[in-house]
C-alpha cells in the first residue's frame, strides 16, 4: 500500500459503526475500571475520561499503518518488514501522546502518585502517564497487525465484488444489445412490403446503430454525448418506420455531453416510450428527452404522449434490465420512476451528483 492510500483507508475505517462502537465500549470500560481501582492519577477528571478514547482512536487510526505500508500495490507488508516498521512508528506516536498528556497535567512531583519501574536491577520513578505508554506499546503492535490483516482481507473482498459487479453489468449490457436489435427488426418487418426503399434505408441505419451499440455497450462509463448519438440513430430508424406519427423534442444542455455515466441509461427509456406509448397509438405522439440538474442530483427524463400508462402496466425486458443494472450503481443512489403526468407518460431517472463549486 502506498502513502497516498492511507487517508482513504483510515477514513473508511472510521465510517464503520462497529469502529465507533468498539471505541465507545472500550472507553466506558476503561473509565469504569480506572475509577474502581487505586491506580496512580496525575490527570484532571476530564482528561482521565478522554484518555481511553484518544488511545483507542489512535490505535485504530495509526497502529495498522506500518503493517500496511509497502510503497507499491501490495496490500500488506511481509511479517518481518511490518514488525520492524511497527517498532519505531508506534514508539513515536505513543511518545508524542505521552508527552502531550504530561503537558496537560504538570503536577508538582510531591503531589503525584508515581509509577515505580524495576528494570535490569534498577529502580525508576516515573510520572503515571508513562504507564499508558508501556501498556499500549505492545497493545498497538498486536492490534495494528490484526487491523491491517482485516483491511487486507476486506480490500481483497472489495476487489472481488467490484470485478463481479463489473462482469454482471457487462453481461446485462450484452443482454440488452440483442433485445434492442430484435425490437427494431420487429418494427421494420411491416415496411418490407409497404415501402421497400424505406426498409432498405432503415436497415442501413440499423447496421450503423448496432455498430455503435456494440461499442457503447461494452464500456463501464462513457461521455453522455455517446448515448445521445446512439439515440439519434435509433430515433432516425423509428422515424422512417413511423413517419409523421413520431415527433421528437430535445431539452439537452451542452454541459450534459461531457458527463460520464454508465452506458445505456436513456436508450431503454426511449425504446419503452416508443414501443408502448407512441407506436401503438393511431395518431402517434411526441417524445421528449430532457436532462436537467438540481444542487445534488442529475435528472434524466423521457416523456411521451400517445397511449396513456395502463394501471396494469408490466415492465418489459428493457426496463427490467435497466433496474437490475441500477442496483450495481449504489454510489449514484439511483431512483427510477414511471408515472402519468397529465397527457405525458414520464420515465425519470435521478442520480446523486456532486457538481463542481
């Protein structure tokens, strides 16, 4: 693990409720035990209560780092290297904390309940704060290794989950490609006898659209302008088939083109609107594709007139596929709704988005 990865790892650890629960439980236990015993005291009451929370918080945040640091992409240092890195690192931060506690409680020597240490036949009299150092130094070595090994296991699990989600997303996108093709071909069969020239033109457009679809559908993120280009090809084919019965409106701001999103978010909504709302209505209808933003979200809307939304409407393969792919996008916190708004059937996809200041 590299140094630049440490802030992310540490913040992730402190976002876990179990971490705060362990710190809180340890602090309460330490404080209760501290005041039930006659151990030396050299700190104020407030500091006595604060110390266990600081110690365990420091152990959770700092003790695993030397076990994790490798300077490269490896997730954990070899045991011997990690141990040798831990010895000076834990001494440094624990000495710093001990010095800070001593500065917070500068009691005269005569008022202290000193710590007596016998080492190599010699008698040492130390301030009571040094007891925290000697107790926590081996504790930091052991806890650091345990937390580092846990982080390594969780990192491997996250990588496997990301790989599995990526494979599943690509499989779902691949499933959507032939679905689009079948729907378009199904709509063009009626043109073969009625207008062979239009059918030929539509098939040429279909070849171009499917080439774009194959390229666009195999990536995990693409600029939104790529999806707009795909939609224009698709709508061009449908315009040949439906003629005057299809009217298209765009409310697509220029800034939307550069946004990078998972592919094929709008295409299933557009296809659903034409298949169920416009092509089945004798008079056809209007399709409107909109993109707008709120302070904390990006909103994609596909609205259509024509046939209203039935109360017993059941989603087909396209929308079902989209909803399943949305479950693989938790960071966007997606919300997909389909509702009747006056004369319009509106499919709306809202994604959490952090806009630059």
